[in-house]
């Protein structure tokens, strides 16, 4: 069984990519599941978390702080 992403246009289901694994005339079943479009990209600066490290001397910069967190093992 394989999943083929399709678009419904003019009464026909059209695959979004070329399908080589299915032979012409093959019969199958279609289960429709609407896929949400990706969210519109927004600037990082508009995030409420932007500037989280500002004036936090004990953290250093965000990159070094993140690296320190990643080196610690949790388990």
C-alpha cells in the first residue's frame, strides 16, 4: 500500500508528483484527508520570545547557552 498525494480539479483526482509505482488501469480506494497549508512565515522578531536573553548576563548569548544545555545528559 502506498500513499499518493493528489489534488481534486475539474472532477478528477490528479497526483501532485509523477507516479511510477502504479500501473495504468489499476483500481484502488481513495481516502480523503484534507491537508492544511503551511502557516504563513512571519518574522522571528514578531514572536513574544524574541529578545529572551537580552540583559541576562548569566546566560551569555543564546547560542552558547543552547550548546551548554545540549551537552548535559538528561538520562
